[in-house]
C-alpha cells in the first residue's frame, strides 16, 4: 500500500475532543508511578508533580539568565472523589486554557466545556469557546452530547470512548473488526458532497498494543497518505516509532528499572530532539 505523503493533499484526522489526552500519561504509566511512589518527574524544561499516582501539576521553566529562572507555563489538574479528572487549567502570561468535565453516577461524561482566554493586553481579554457539550440523551447504551451553538453531536460508549461525530457538513463513524489477536479500529467519514462513507483512519492493535496507524487522503483519492509504525520489546514496552510523513520522524525509547521512560530520541529530516527523564521518589 502506498503510504508516502503526496502534495497537494490533506490526510484525514479522526475526531478528538482531547479528553483522553488531557493527562499526558497512560493508565499503565500512572499505575507504575503510583506503585513506585514517584512524586516528581523532570523532563528537560518540564516538571511533573504527582500525589499517590495522580498528576497534580506541570510546570515549565526557562532560564533567562544564570541567576534567574522564569515559570512560563503552569498546568493544574483537579479530580473528583472517584479519581476522575474534572478540570485542567493551563496558564501562561499570554493565554489561559481550561477543560471541565462532569460525570453521572455511572461515570459517563455528561458535560464537557473547553475554552481559551487570550490576554491581548492588560485591559482586553478575548475568550474563545471550543466545546460546550451537554447531555442530550442516553440511548442504546450510547451517550449523546450536543453543542447547540455549533450544531455538533458526539456519541460515546459507556466507557467514554468516542465513536461518532455528527456535524452539519460531515459525519464521522468508528467501527471495529476483530481477526484472531488483531483488532482494527476504522474511522470512516461522509461529507455533504459524498454519497457513501469513505475510509479515513485505521488503528491496528496486536495483543492490545497499537502497532500501526494509517491515515488516508481526503482530497486526492483513497490512498494511504500517512503511516506510523510502533515497535515493542518482548515485555510490551514501546521502543521505536517511525512514520512516513513528508517530515518523517523516527523515535527511539529506553526505560529505567521502574518500567518508565528514561530517554527519548526523535530524529527529523535535518535535526533531532533528545528527552531525558529524572524521577524523584517519596
């Protein structure tokens, strides 16, 4: 299959409310952080703070001189009594972002509110609301959240997994195919100009690990425009990522004795980025 980026074109991107990515750690990583009683992780200019396995805050600092270090961004997380995230706030001197989530007794998301406030000047602030989703109904096991101001509807499973988005001009729908120990999650879409659904993005899982992501062109045909391959070691740790985008990257990951990331090296076409992780135990 042709997975080399071509131009002009536009790869499909599956709908994402960012709810699942608000916390930059997976459930398994948070479990290891809790088990090893880690309270702080230092990664380049970022520092992550934890309490009993929950991410409390992220602080980004930069040295403006040998004697002075400025905090340029701070992120704060709040949780309910069941440990579910209910608010994330990101602040710097220019912008404030906020995400708020509410749940019902079953743990279903029934409200999601996301906005940005830009401090244009000391006296003028500009607020942009990204999402204002509220519960419409729960039907056939699916939660329907609607943003009436934008005429958007999002459908979630009981586990709060997004499986459908309905807009004025486009419908996106997720379905799953199981074959032995491989699962394919396929996003399809149909715009107002389409008569049938088209293939947009596919995630391939092997033994519950994401091993490949493919994204297809929305402009010049149903060919694979972007492909990312993920390689794991024999204990299921992600050790290498490579993709076929025009800005092709390749990442190499090593781990410490806690089973958490120690180093990440990302190679670009003409540069690279190196990340080193340091851990402080309670």
